[in-house]
C-alpha cells in the first residue's frame, strides 16, 4: 500500500477523484446483474487506471469508502474458482417479510438457504431436491413461479448467494452431483433469523424453538458475516 500511495501522489487530486468516481459508477452498473467482476475488468473500465495500475489499491479503497458512505454498499473481494473477484453487497439485511409473491426468485432463494442452514451449510443435491419436491417444486419441470429451478440455482451461485461445489464423495458411475452452501452475498444480505422464521413456518413450529435448536449455527453465521464486512 505504501508504494501505491507514493504512486497516487504523482496524480493530481482531480485525477484521483475522477478515477474513484469512474470506479464507483462501473461497480454499481455491474451490480445490476449481481455478477462478480475481476480486477482487470475494473482497470479496463476506469479511464487512466490502465496506465497507473500501481495506484489501484488507493483508488479502490477510496471507492470502497464512497460506496459504503453514500450508497450503503460494501465492496468485498471473494474467490470464484480460485480467481479473485469483487462484488457489491448491501450492508443492510434484506427484509424478507416485505417480499411479495411476485418476488418469486428471492423467495426461492430463502427456501434453499433455509434447508442449507438446517444441514449445517453442506447440502447435497439429492437432499435439496427432495426438500423442494416436498414443497411441490420438481426438478426438470418448469415451475409456474420459479421457472427452471436448475438454471435459477446456477444463477444464484454465479451471483455468490450460493456456493456450489462438486461432491468429492460421489461414486464415479453416478451423474455428477454437488454440495450447496451459503455464498458471501447471502451471509451479508440475509439475516439468519429470517431463515429461522421461514423454517418455523414450513415445519409449523415457533421461531423460538428453531432459534434455540440452531443457536450454534446462528452464532457461526454472525461471525462469518462480521468477518466479511470488517
């Protein structure tokens, strides 16, 4: 960072300000589809940065502060298939209770996060689709509200709401299966207590009963969230 600061001192205040503004605009624009972006992509879209790559840490830190203070976003670095990406996440929890039936995709996400949470954040393919089938959501059949379920799951994995890993314990003769878990965006934007409330409704129990049973998982999720937004 010291070298980056020295490099940044060679630029005028207006040049640094313009780079920060361009980075903020690009990251917000990219976030419309919630797709992670590479460092190289940011450099390509911020005028002047390609010729001054050493100042990237300084410009990025300033953009991160502006995104948080002005727009309420946190800029987070995350790994996607061993490559580092940047994503914007909302530092305020989503209020799942205000979602309407028309918010079908997000309602589906909470269902998946709920059962994943119940399985201690390691949910196998067959467990996931058995849970969904019990709710009338069948794999391979287009759902009237959620559409193509496999495609939707992959979209959420791409957006980092979910983590999708190959099941290393699977028999070679069988079709490839996956393990599902919470992604960095879910940890930051989705309150685990709202997930508890969803599970309570599904299983006709009180949220207090579920919160008591899964207190350890709730504490772990809160710790992970704090680590991501530190």
